[in-house]
C-alpha cells in the first residue's frame, strides 16, 4: 500500500508541475516587465554588469513558482552572482541553499538544490518574488527604487487570489509588502517569527533573510528557518481550507 501511495504522490506532483507550466507565462505577463528601466541607477548598473559579464542574465528577475500558490515568499533583490546571473530568484547563490533545501523538506520543491534556471526544479503551492526585481549596487536598493518597484508587487498580490500567507525574508521585504497594501510600517513591526494579519485576511510572517551573513553568524539557523517556513505554510493551508463565513 505504501508503494501505491508514493506513486500517487509522485503522479500528483508531476500533474501539478504540468498545470503550473501552462499557466505561468500568462501569469507573468501581467505582473512583470522584463524590459523595465524605471530606475535610472539600476538600469545603468545592469548595463555595466552585462558588459562585464556577457553570460549573465543581468535583467529584471521575474518571480518563480506556482501561479496558483497559497504561499508567497518575498525576498529583497537579486544577488550579483545568484539570481542576476541565473535569472531565477535565489538560484546559484548562498542564500538559496537553505531556502530551497527547506522548501524541498516540506514538499514544496521537486529538488533540494537550485543551480540554474533550466535545472528542472519546480515549486508547488509556493512562489518566490522579490521586493526589487533588479540587482542593486552593493545589494542596497535606494528607498525610491524600492518604492518604484513596489507597483509590481502590488499587482502580483492583487492578481494572486489564492495566496493566503506571505513570508517576508528580511525587513525590506516586510516593509515592501506593507507598502503594497498601503499600510504604515510603524504599526507592523518586523521581528523574526512575527505574524501580522493584513486587512484582506492574509497573514504576513516575518523571517530573517537567509543570507550568507545571517546563516554563518548563526543569527538564522536551519531549525529557526524551518520553523518559520512551517508556520507560514500551516497558515496558508489552514486559511485556504477554512469554510466561508
């Protein structure tokens, strides 16, 4: 019986992958502009990166994952040799090591390691996006750049009715979600593991960013991160399963 159950889970996972692939292109066309140059500093910086690294993606990085996800993970921005190189969030850099291993552990990813945009990795019931779609110099976007890019996050949220929980990786991602909702940051303080109920019933969960600095200094440990992802997933699933009032 266990063998049949395993075969059923694998078949269901593959069916979900094929379904998501069909809907992803239509979804992305509504929430993302690959040719965006609204931020002059970021556009000029990417021009220089493309010249220095001709093989790099070096453009605004699109969201990645299930267009019908119940859980949305919001990061900061592409890393120079990670998403900026590969063209997929948290792919090819240190920050993606803990993130994708954790998603795989909870059945949200088809494999535990993300190496390239064409490596076959798929996400189920989760999507990853960034507060800022373009690589910022020194990994530090300016406040105006965060504000300018926030329109994409706002659109993604309004066009994602199935999303029930959001996991913000770091304070900037946390504040970007609040900005997309038009909510004051001072009323929703960032703290690792904090939970905030938003005006539409969605729940925002905070986590320290899974950056190299945070993981190597032990500010964020594997058990800490797994616990916060498990909490966000539990909220997303429970909210989606709750009967209508």
